C-alpha cells in the first residue's frame, strides 16, 4: 500500500453507511458517507496532482472484510464453515476500523 493514493469503496458493506475512504500510503485520510458528504474524489485528485501520483479505486466486500476479521480474531474455521452458504456477514464486521480495511485489502492482494 505504499506510494499509493486509494479510494476504498465500502458501499457493499451495510455497516459502512455507503462509505468511501481515502488512504495515502496506507494511512487513513478521510471518509465520505451518508453523514459526511465530502468531495472525496476531488480531494483525492488534488492530492494526486500535488504528489504526482495516481488515484486508484478499490472495492471491498462485506465477505472480504469478514474473512480478514475472522483471521485477525482466530475464527477462520468458524468463518469457513458458514461462508459458502451465507451472504450476510454483518455480525462479523460490526465495529471494524480503518486499520481493518487497509489490512483486509493487503490480504485481498
């Protein structure tokens, strides 16, 4: 995640409230969501221009975040057992942090 400016689309995660997060070199900068209607794409482009780097958009799903959190908390076997037949991982992702998002993206590749 170094030398990157990324906007992470979390809109498929109900607990995110349609959130998009801006990260610069793996550090959380700001969020735009239902409560904070910030011009995240314009801010990202201004930063990208100033730093002479590209903006990358990445999406993360609720399942991908839940998979990371299962690994983080040592519940991989339990997650694997329910993951194939389930598409609702809301209970798994409650209380996630920006660090969880960036680490889940690292796990995702």
